[in-house]
C-alpha cells in the first residue's frame, strides 16, 4: 500500500472534497483523484461515493479510515523515535492552542522557545480547547495547550500549568454592579452571555449553579471570550471571564464565599512518541508551572 495514496485518502475523508484535499497536500485535484483510484485498485473496493458534488465514505472507506490513522501514527512515531536518537531539537512541531491562551499566556513561553531552539518550525493551530482535545485523541497534533477538561480520557495525559481564576463580571452601569450586595440567586435572574455549551468553561460555571439548585438565564452564547467581554461591556448581560481580562470596561461582581477557577495546561496522547521539539516545549511549560 502506497503511503502517499493513504495520505490522500485521509485528506479527502476529512475535507469531503478532492479539491480541498489537493490544496492541503499541495497537489492538483487530478493528482488526488489518481491517488485515490490507485488505492481503490490496490484494495479492490470503492472508498468514496461521488453523488453530484457530494463526496462520502463508503462502508469500506469508513472501515479503512481508523486503520489509516493508525498506520500514519506508527510511521510518524517511528520517524520521531529515530530522530530523537540524535538528541537534536529541530524539525516541525505541530501543536494546538486556544485563542485566549495564545494571546494571554503563551507569548513569553514561545519567545523563550524560539530563541533557545531556532531550528524548530512551529505550526500553531488556533482551536477551541474542546476541538484541540479531539485533535490530540485523533493524533493530528502532537501537543495541545488548552483549558483542561474537568474529566479526561485515559488516553490523555494532562499537565496543569496555570491556575486561571474566573470572576462574575458586568458593566459598571449594570444593576448587579450597582447593587450594594448580591447573591448567586440574584445573578441567576438577569440575562447572561455564556461560553458555548460544548466548552469546558461552560460546564465549570453551570456546575456551580446546579450545586445550588439554580439555573442561569443564558440569553446568548459564543466560544470567543473577547466577544463575551464586548457584550458584557455594553451592559446587556453579565458573564464569567478570566481575571486576566478584567479592566475598566467590565467590573468584578462581589459574590462572597464563591471561588471559581479553571486550569490551563498542556495535554498529550499517552501512547504517542514525542519529538525532541515537543519535549523541549513541555519542559519550558513545566518551568512556567513551577
């Protein structure tokens, strides 16, 4: 089985498009089609159904995809293991991180890394923490620096780096901000803008309300914390934001006895061989944690 054909198969399966798969692999669409046809001939079965402009995996294609990932991961790990023998920190390091961490936590770490290891080419993918978690599980990135999940898969090693205190916030003119004293019950009565329901942060905050048998009045949601901050600052809702984002546009709501935080850190797959570059970045993150 030709590995370049297998790589083309994975790209088409993920993109559901021959042309977009070609763009990813820097090949023409006819070249991608030729590789898929060659793979189908080798296996003696059709891997994709092509109905109009729609492309979908056949039953054989669905069976092949997880095995294709395994073959690709074994090859990648083998290359890394052989490269690691030299001890050289070089090559390409593909990792994922969230926009918030990329803006507020990572710059000093990456500045130190690039100065110490100038031969490493960084391929940074900005994703929601939940999407980055899946990328690690699927073996598509080597390392992810994200909001850590409250509950993790046994295939994931999670290492905390930063405690990230969360505060209830509102615009200075919001009724909650003007009140002399408030409780979580008071907060729950006003409209809120929340992180998306699929996010780890959303689950952390919702559990706080549920523990007190309350339900927040979620009027809208978005995964982008900067957007949440903007919507809070204009006075239409309250929210929960990392303390690092507070300024004169949004103010912390005094809620005595309540403490809320999430952990930020890095995750890796427990069954994956790590490149020297990944180990070097993890070492710097460990230094940051200590």
